[in-house]
């Protein structure tokens, strides 16, 4: 799941819109019973995306950039990939 910063920023904006919509539904009581766990999953995905972008920014500011660290956000990309797995994938990984 390698991507450009622009792709990650686009994913982040899309996710922010989904979070805002879900929070609005929760405030008005229109969301179902499983809305809170879904919202928490979205927030976790958002934190992972932000971490990738932050680590890339920090690495690119160094005088000598370690491309491996920049590319995977100093390991944050793997966290991001894990949060974007399907719930059934996570259940299989735990078993």
C-alpha cells in the first residue's frame, strides 16, 4: 500500500468527511447500534494516516533522507495498512 503524500491526503480528507457525517448521525440519533465502533475504527484509520504523513514530513526535512524510512513513514505505513484491513481479515489474523 505505498502511495504518494497527495494520495494519503486525499484519503484523509475523504475519511474526515465520513467521520463528520457519522458524528452528525450520532448526535441526531439517526445512527444504528454499531455506529460507535465504526466511528472508532474511522478515527483509528485517521490517526494512522496522519502518522504516516507526519513521519514522512519529518524524514524529508533531514539533510540526508533515508528513503526507506520516508517511504514507509518510519514504519507507520504498516500500522496504516493494518487499520485498513477488513474486519474478517483481522479475525483471521487473530486465529
